C-alpha cells in the first residue's frame, strides 16, 4: 500500500483548521516520540484513533507535501553532536510547504530528557537552499540557547534535502499532535534514497504519552532513534559514525531503503573523527 492510499482512512475524522492546531498544540517546546511503522499498518492505527483525534484540513486537503533542506558546518558539527549523543544538540533547516509555497527557517534545539525547542523565522521559498538571509537569526538562536557556539561562527552549507507527505492529527484531550510521514526521500548530491513501505509516526506532547503512543505500544511498536537529518545522512554516507541509529538502520532500512545513483554497495570503515559540539 502506498502512503497516499492510507490517507482515506482519516476521512472519518473531524477536520480541524491550522489556527486551532497551533492554538491548542503549538508545542514549540515539547517531547517527541518517533516510531517506524509499516505503511500497511496505518489504516488500523488511524481507525483506532478516530475517537480521539481530529485531522488537519486546509482547502479540503488532509495530506501535504513537505521539503526540508538541512544545513551544517564543514565539519558536520550538528551531525556529530547527534552521533555522539551530546546532551545539547541543534539542527538548522528550511522547511517548505510545497502545496502552499510557504517557507520557514528553523533552528531546533534538543535539551535534557528529550525536550525540543524550535525557533522559526518566515522565509522566502526561493532562498530555501541558503541560510544567508537569516544567518543573524540562526546565530542569535544558537547563542541564546548556549549550544554549539563554534557553529555560530562557521559557515553553514546545505547538506541534505528530505521530502515527504505529512498528515497531522490533533489530540484535543492532551493538547498534543501526531504527524504521519510517508513517501520519504533523502537526497545528498546525486544520490537519492527512498523508503516507500514505511512511515515515520511522531507524537509531539508536553510530556505525558498520548493515546497514539499507547495504541502503538499495544501493537508492539516502541519509540526508535531516528532523525530525518542524521539517520538519513548516516545511510547516505556510511563513512560517518552511526551508533545511535545503527539498530534502526539495520532493522528498518536494509530492504526498503533503496539507493538510486552511485551509493556504495559495501559499507566502508566508519570514521571516529569528532567535530566540536561545545
């Protein structure tokens, strides 16, 4: 089943507008739990959530195309902070909502106990492959959050482009959100990786587990270590350290994560060189 074919299952859910989602569950500081779910399992999961969830609807659509461009320093400071599990980590990206041509420059900070803080700046879609127009905003966020100060003075270049289709659910009882991403692609230069048979389901809550989390647990699914940026880059560049995501890569990406282009067919020795995160 393709990701798009799972979307009709949400037709029974009550629609909710973007303003209500942001008003009830903006959650710029939050706890995220991520799951890798077979696309074929989505209809049953969504059906069980119908009583608890509302679905984001904009102009009659309930599934939307996203593109993210991730930026990093020449030494891949952001990546290495994640690979070596630094308590304080950051990501810099542009996120473009392709269906509405809206774009944001975002700085995401990971803190203690899995908390996430996001800083966002409205951005021009034509600038999404560069941070130059918003570089002051990025540096200010990094300095304010006291994370990776070396990155604030380093160049930030586009490293990875991801694309996917997202359906967003609002769980009003817990003021939380669930996102369901299908049709994921990662592109690093001329190499593209696709994950057609799996979905990334992410719950975004203030702290406590959501009804979606409990349904996933009952189905035998547990949160996994996966990052669209770091896990994707580890898959595309097997010379990079991948310890946090090795189990996810081996368990979920061996069959369905097919390279197109010139990706290596063997796994070279992984580098232990570490970029400074402090």
